[in-house]
């Protein structure tokens, strides 16, 4: 988790060092403000912005979709699939408690999502 005034360069360094594809952007009380992903980094560079001078609050996705800790894995997968994203913050009240990535799931959850998707494609 990083604050909104962090540079894109520093965020990318953190992502690289931790082998992750996203950083949650929070305020000082750990309330979620946004998410910065590898896709956002590509957009930033593609637009010709200087990563050392560009702050996360200028390029992050604001108010991203979230899931609560009491929801099920399949709910997280559905949200990511429907929204077209690979990372989903887990928020309890206003505080970030975790982040899940599509790559975190395997086996039964993915099989169930594929089954549901296939069913909807046949019905639709």
C-alpha cells in the first residue's frame, strides 16, 4: 500500500521488488483511494509522462470495485471477470485488509466460473 503522493517510479519499483501487479493507494488512515496496476504503468509511459514526476493520484483508478472479507472466492472471481480486471481490494468498513488477484485462484473456483460463463453463453 502506498499513498497518492508516491511517484509512479517508486510504485513500479515496489511492484517489481514484490513481484506483484498492483499497488493499493490509501490515505494515512489506510482508507482505499485507488489502485495502480501494471496496465496503469503502461498507459502512463505510453502517454509520455515522466514516471519520476507523475504521482499515483494522477494515474490511478479511483474508487475501484472492492469485496468484503465475508464474501466468497467465487464472488471475487465474478467481479474480476465482469469488470475485466485482475486485482480486487478486500475492504472491511473503510479499511483495506487485503488484495486478491485472479492468479490467486485455481481449481474449483475457476472451474465454477468457467461453468457459469459457459452456461450464460449458451442461454444468451
